[in-house]
C-alpha cells in the first residue's frame, strides 16, 4: 500500500506525500525501493525528453532523491554495510531453467499453456487500451514501468533464489496491471468485452474456489486439529515453543515460537538424537515443545525421533491435546 500510495502521489504531483511514502516503502523492503526509484526515474526521463512535461522537473528530482536520502542510513546499516546480507553468487541460468517454469504454472495454478493464453488475453486488452489512449501518457508509462520492474524482480529471483529477494514482490506490482487492464477493457467493443469478461471471470472463479478448498483441506485441517493445543498454550505463562508450526503458534497463542527452518541437517541432528536434544534444551530458553502425533500435521512427517519423545515423556509434563502433544519443560530449563 505504501508503494501504491507513493507512486499515485507522484503522478498527482504531491511531492511531499510521494517522498514520505516512498521512503516508508523503502524501509519496508529493499525491493520496493527498486520499484519506486526505477518507476520515478524512467517516468521522469520520459516526461522530460519524450513526453509533454506534465509534471515539474523539480517534482521529479525531489521524489527520486528524497526517499533515497531518507532511507540511505537504513539501507547501509542493514544491507550494504560491510557487505552484509548482499547476494553471494551471481545469476544462474541453470537455476532459472528450473524455477521459471514452476513460477509460470504457480501464477494461476494451471498448466503453462493456459497461463500463456490467459496472459495473452490480458496483454491484448492492455495494448488495446494504450493504443486507444485510455490513459494519459505519463500515467501509462509509469504504470507500465512499475509493472515491468515487478516482473523483472521475479525473473531475477528465478536465477538467484535465496539471495534475499522474493517473487512476492510482484504483488505490489499488481495495481498497475489492474489499472492498465481496466482502462483497456472499458475501450473494448461490447462483444469482445463480454468474451474476455466471461473467460477471465469463470477462470478466476474456478481457480479461487479450488485454492480455497485446497487450503482448507490441506492446510486448514491440521491447524484446526492443533486448536486444543493452542488453547492450552494461551492459558500458560509466556515462553518459547519449539514446534514445526511456529508461525501458527505465534499467531494463535501469542507465545514466542521457533523451529529449525530451512536447515534439515541441523533439525535431524537435534530432533533425531536424545542427547543432542537435551543439550539444546539446556542451552536455549525453550519452555514448551509442541509436536504432532502419529506423524500428522504440517512440516516434516516425523519431526522427532522416538528417543526424543521418550526423553520428553520422562523429563517434562506431557499434555495430550488430540492430534498434537504439548510438553511443558521445567521452569528453570534444566532437565
């Protein structure tokens, strides 16, 4: 929302609002700064040298430089200082050829040829609107650059996963896609408007219904099964919870939670050996352990070895809550 507000304020000539919101967007995520500054810079160049000079040059400069100056200390301290948190490897064509096809199908959860056809329909409507002059030139350029930069970040992600970027950055680039499509859709002849509207409406209705059903069945059911454990944790004193459903535990219990995210070797080393587990518990402030029964629930199919569960049974208070078991460790952390 901050990025959208910043760029809309920029196009409306609201210098102060655009600068402040642009800086806030940059402080939210580094990729948003790239979308904002890239859109403003290219739009300014177009407006100055190829457009009708719809906005004052001073407005372009302040909106571009202001957010960079305000966000510079944070960018240096969190990303660039000492080379911290910067990518450690370059672009990989091999990774791109693996990840990009999956990203295409995940766009609409349908085979790639269906995605290509659907994006072709959307693109044709946008091109029709641009050719018909449905939007002011500078607005159309800014929206197009905004959307293209969001796509560029996704393409870079496909070649550099794990470098700190995220494919979700295209979500803030959806407003220009919707506006460009809407402007073109309004200029379509009635017959083509009906065809495009029925096709896209039915397609998105079916896809959304399937995704909602899948989420409720594959993801919602295990979380509902953990509801009794969450209820028990809400009544307990504050303490770290060791559990594979750590995000849900934080959300539904307001307890702090942790797990061995993205490090299967470390997880196996701790959860697969009772001795290592005991040392881990002694050295870290873990108050509760929440694990699924009978290899149920999300995450690893068998998140803890039988020896670890036996160790917990012998040294902690066990509370059976149905599909999940909660162990309450001694208050001082010693077993």
